[in-house]
C-alpha cells in the first residue's frame, strides 16, 4: 500500500483465484459458505448460505477503524432476523441472537464506500461513474463454536480460511457482465481469494504488455500518462522474460475525488492485477511527484507478474528474491522507456538502506519489523548478479533472471539455493555467494565493508570511504 507523500509500504500476500461462468454443482469444491454479491438499481445485497449451525461466524479479513468498529459495520446492515453483525477483538463477526446459531440463510444490504485500510487490501474501490470493484476476500467466513474459540484465533486467519474451505462467491450485476481478470463474465464464481471484481461501466483498454481500466473521472493528465506508461512497462517485461503469470495482466485505476488538502495514491498487487486508487486536490494538476510515484508503483508491482507470481519465493525469509529483484526490474524497465530516469539515485538508496539493515540477519528482518531490508539488500544482490552477468556475457539483470524463471515455470517456486547456484555459475566466484549468505544468515558488524567488497568484486564501480559505500 502506498501513499503520497510519506509513502508507507505494506507486505502484500498473493493467493490463487479460480473463476468460471457458473460451473455445475458437481464441479464445485466443498465450502462452508455460499455467497451471492448482487447489484441491481443501485442496491447492493449479500446473500449468505451457511452449511452448518454455529453461534459465531468470523470474517477472515477484518480491520477496525478509528472508532474500534470494523469497516463492515459502517457499510453493511443485517436484514435477516436472528443474526447481528459485531466487531469483537478487532474482528467482524456474525453472531446468533441469544446464543442461538446464526440462521443458515442471511441477507445483508451493503452501501459501499471507499476506505483506505492500513494493513489490508481496500475492500471496495469506487469509481466516479458509479462503478465499484469488490475485493474477493472480504466475503469469507469461518464457523466458531464459542467466544473462547474467537478469542484464541491466531492473528493470520488465512490458513484457517483454507482449512475450513473458502466461500464460493457468485458475482451478479443486473446491469450486465462483471469484469474479472480482463474478461467480462455473466455471474462468475470464485472459490479462492485474490482479485477485484468490477461492477458497472469501465473501459478495458487492451495493451500488448499490460491492459488498463481507468476511471473516466481520473484527472486527464495522470490518466493519459499511466494509460501510456503501463503497457510500455509490461512490454519490456514480456519481451525480456517471456510470458507472465496472467494472459491478461491489468492495471485498474480509480478516482475517489478531489478531497481538499489531500494528495494520495493507495494501491496493491494481486494475481494478474494492479489496483491504484487516487484521491485529493493535489492530483488535479500535473505533478512530477505524483507521476513518478505512480510510474514506480506500476514498474515494481507489475514486475511481480513475473517475479512473485510466475515464480514465487519458497519461504518468507527469501522474499528478498522477489522484492529486491522487482526493484531492479523496475529500474531497468524505466531506464529503457525514459532515458532521463535517475537510476543511480534509486540504486544508491538501496545500497544505503542495505548497509543500515545488514548488521543483523537480513533473512529474518521481517520478524524485527524491518520490511525494507528485503527490498534494499535484495536489490543490492540483484545488482551484483547483473554485474556478474555483464562480465560473463555482456548481459543484464533480465539475462540473469530469465533462465531462473523458465526453469521453474512448472513448480512455480524459485528457491534461494537455485538463485545462488546461478550466481556461482555466472560469476565463477563463490566468495560472492559466501558474502550474501553472511548478510542473510548472520549479518555483519562491518556491513558497509561487506557490501562494498561484494559490489566491487562483481564489477560494480564503488567508492568506500569512512564506512560509506558510494556508487561511482
């Protein structure tokens, strides 16, 4: 999630999505909840069919707002007698009245409004022409037998959603087909989480690299800029790395309106989809800051269609492979499109941050809340690999990366060992791997010296003076 100014970065998780045009019941995997999201004449309803008696059903995706209530309580109203919607311990729950089970069939009326959540995907994106895009995960429920079970729930409910069986959601719009993963479909169904479903009018502009869906109310200067920029970024990646995870990768841009005193851009990446929500009067007029942040966001997040989705890391400790790798992909793609792009400034920032974080093990930095370490040191490691590739073949980062992606398209996992084995093969210098493993597993008191020597031995020109590593 990114905002301007004061960009804040949140770790984003990915999950698979299965969609079809209303398959037969025999083909439907078991799920504890069947949900129908329906829109007609401006009215939104959610019809839930539950498969068992339980006094509590907790939503697997919840986040309270400033008043302590979950966002659903601000937008959803239960219409079925015998059930009520509450927030308990920061989680939204359906509760049966007087301790009774929640009725097997529950209807809620929804009044969607855009809310920029801090630690979750935004539940719904609102477009200026009345269109709305729902995040599919917000309709999944987990049955519980008691309040004690609710209190004992772990922080991350994702595995419990999978264990109980994600809801099968049907998306229905009386005004016509909904847009999902680049296609317009009548009443599609989803049994897994991980995308936005767009209801209402919105033009899908197909591109060779990335397609775009742009809110018609988005200020023209940024709409035109990104409608041109996004496909060109995708073309770069496809040309250098082959096909990505999705056959129709898409960037979806919404406009919340010219809120006085505000300039913001929230966004996230999901399988085959990058979403961006702009808001504030600061977006009305051309702004280099807004443009550059939006360009970078598209460059980094769409890189994950290849490095992160076509192949993913094996464990969270290895996310430096995808995050730092995506940063260098974005830098090289942006250089190719715009020769005026200042790559050195971005790379120097990565070097500086890596030195700051690498006095402790980089692989476990997320446990310490140091999320940027994987981005920064991952980018430094990618720069080392690129320099080794250049020495060996005259190639670049994409030439180093493509064989790794191609070799793992089937199992879809790029391991740390595979990445480092390729570095050994390209560089012929096992000391590069040794230094990276030191930074990953133990950290180094002399982090600046280790980073400087690592870069220098691979062929990156650096100056190292007074514990400062400067790209020459």
